[in-house]
C-alpha cells in the first residue's frame, strides 16, 4: 500500500506519537540531568580572544603554539579562520597573562596581529544563564496568553506543550552529544519556539474555522474535524519547513564555524516543531476538547 500522509488518521495515531514524544523528552531530560550542558564562554567563566591576522597562519602552527602555552594560559578551544582566529580559554586570564599571550603570538606567529579580548567572570556567567532561562520562560508565557486570548485556553495549553516538547528536544540533543551551548544557541531556541507556534496556530485556526460548520455529536466527529484540519494545512507545513531547512542546512554545511551549531539547533528544532504541531499539539487539543461537558439541551417551551 502506498503511503499517503494526506489520508492518515492523525488522532488515531496519537498513542504512537505520544510514545515517541515521551521517549524523546525522557531521554533529553535524563541527558541533561546526568551529563548537564556543555556551556560555552557566554555561560561560564573564561576568556575569548579574537585575533585579526595580518598574514595567513597555519592552523597546526597555532595549535602547537597554544599547546606549548597551556601551562601559562590553560585549556583552550580554537576556531580557525583565514583572516581571524577565535580562541576560547576556559580560565579567566589576568592582565599579565593577556599581555604575555599577545607578545608571544606576535613573536612566534604574526607580528602584525591585533587582538580583542572578552572576559566573562563567574558572576556574569551565572547571571547570563539566569537571564537566558527567564527569556525562554517569558516567551512561553507570552505565547500562552496570546493563544489563549486569540483562541481559547485549551489551544493555549496544547501550544505550550508543543513548545516545551521542541525546546526540550533541542536542549537534550545538545546535552547528549556534548555540543556547546552559548548565546546563539538561545537565539536558535527562541527562533524554534517562534516557528513552532506559527505552524501550530495555522492548524488551530483551521480547526476553529471547521468547527463553525461541523456538527459535533460524537468523539469521532471531533476527531474528523482535527484530521481534516491537519490535512488541509499539511501542504503549507511541509513547504514551509522544507524551504527553511534548505537554508539552515546550507548554513550548517557552508557557513562559518561560529554559526554552525546555531544552524544545527535550527535544523533539529524545525523537524521537532513540525512534528509537534501535527502529532502533539493537535491531538492534545482534541483530548482537552473531548472532555468538555456538553451543553444541556434547552427545555421545550410549555404548550400554551
């Protein structure tokens, strides 16, 4: 039998979709609880050195230079480039260490190099972690309020569940594979949240329109409305995610190392967001709406 997504019973598949989503969320939460997050310089103390080169410098030569100086400057992460280098030291370099690094680099690798140094202390790193978390929470609450006013509270709860699903999956993937979490990652998560709610609202809007003309007498009638609404918006959802994915994949493959993880977070979030809009938010709204008490029929007017 040929697979046709436009004929799927999305409500009938909710047990499987819930199982998949629950497994992804549990694995993600366990990974964060066990391994934690691999915070970048934005969220932990350390020093970032951006080096503007005046001449080409071999990557291996830079690595040998940094390896030889680990006793002075500590562990590092190198992001190479043709005109600029980015070096992230895990320790906060003192003024003397910064001066010795500049002098040694100019002496051994590039006499005309210029430097920009960015130091993040422990207190600043902790503050930025808290602000990033509050930013995501405020965005989620704002979306819940907007959707609840624009539609109804059941739509709002279903939308927030889908958003949390997407955010947890992205965070879990970065935790599981030990990918660096920095400010561009937070921007990517917020971008994913915005994309996911947009996709979800399109489906919810169609559900609301179809409810106006549907005669809901049984749970099967309600399920048919949801399935029909998802099918009617499926082409739009697929076209949108494919279009954005093309750009994100190209940025990941061809972009600079500084935006590669940002692009990867977008890719993971796009896939999760499209899935959750169809297989999490819509079935969850169906479950909430199904439990709504039916209105009592009005009493017949007494015969005169």
